[in-house]
C-alpha cells in the first residue's frame, strides 16, 4: 500500500524531478560525496537512486567505480538509464528486499529516500546483507533535530500518502547500529537558513565467525556486469 503510493507519486514526478529539486539535490550530492570516501574500483549500490544523480557525480569524480542502483519507481529508473547508459546496473526493487546477493558491494548509499521506507529496520538489514564484511553505509536524509523538518514531517504524514516518517540523529543512530553497523557517525547540517539534513556513516560489523562469504576480491575478480552481478534475491 505505502510503496504503491511512492511508485505513483514518483511516476508523476520523474520527468520534472531534477529541475524542481535542483537546490536540494545539489546540496545532498555535495554533502554525501564528501563523506563517501570512495576508492577507484570499489562497488557501490545506491538505494532509492531515483534519477541517478549521485551515481553520475561519482562516475565523474572517481575512476572505475562499479555502480549499481535500485529504486521502486520505474519512471525514475528510466530517467537514470538515460542519464547513465551502461555506466550503472539499474534494478527495479524495494529497499526492504534488495535484488542483489549477499556481500555484493563495498559501499551502500541512500540519499533523500530513507523517510519513505515503510520498514526502515528491514531496509537497513538488507543494506547490511548486500555489503561485504566491513563494507560502508552512507545515508543522507532529512533531519528531525531541526524544527522545520519536524513540522514538514507532521504535515506530510497527514497529507502525503507516499511519505512515511523522518528521524532525528539519535533515532537514526539506534536503527543503524541495530542493523549491525559500528561505529556509526552522524553529522547534521543546514543546507539553507531553514532546512537541515544529516548524513550517517557506518561500517558493517564483521562477525568473528559464521561470516557470509563476500564476492571475489581484487582487480582480477572484478565482476562482469552482464553475467556476474547476482540477483538471486527476488528482483521485482
Ligand atoms: C526524493 S527521491 C531521491 C532520489 C535520489 N536518491 C536523490 O537523492 O535525488 C526518493 C526516491 O526513493 C525511492 N523510494 C522510495 N521508497 C522506496 C523503497 N521502499 N524502495 C526503493 N525505492 C524507494 C522513490 O521511488 C524515489 O525515486
């Protein structure tokens, strides 16, 4: 029900999204890129990737990064496909059930999407699942520590069926730690006199035993997009 509203909403917004939200997108990109600390040849999954703006910025800044994106909205993904061509593997799917195999990525990012996730714990557990041991999580979203965001959250809960809820820094920290990330650092910052965001950076805890095996490591083991990006987790 909830994700249906998200899909309908972004089906309508997709064609105008980049233009309409350009200030907000630019600020998010700037703040998220600074905290990603991506290295050449790392594999990144962007969850709720929308029109692919973050992946485009990463591709321009860091050579040879392997990019993948998942989003629930086919229309947003269509814009991302036009933007990125074969520069990224794009899959329709929900954050709560990611269409990628265990341990597939070095980094998972998500920007401006977490407040839509109906089951944030399941989404974070999925992000942990698709990360390799010690892989990094970087989430940027609205920050409820700021009054403007709290008011907006209440209004959207009443009038926007697509919206789910926003979080403060301590709530987000608890959720991220609960999903198996440690340490977790959360920065909050204003992007205008009114509006505030936060970025959480965490590392997937590598269990001492019973660790799920990650994908092959090293340059020689780089995956062939067409064949080896496993999708055994129920792509929709
Ligand atoms: C505000 S847009 C952000 C897009 C992009 N990350 C950005 O920063 O420009 C939110 C995106 O999250 C996606 N989304 C919302 N809930 C989702 C879910 N449960 N699973 C996957 N994608 C979801 C929407 O379809 C939409 O493309």
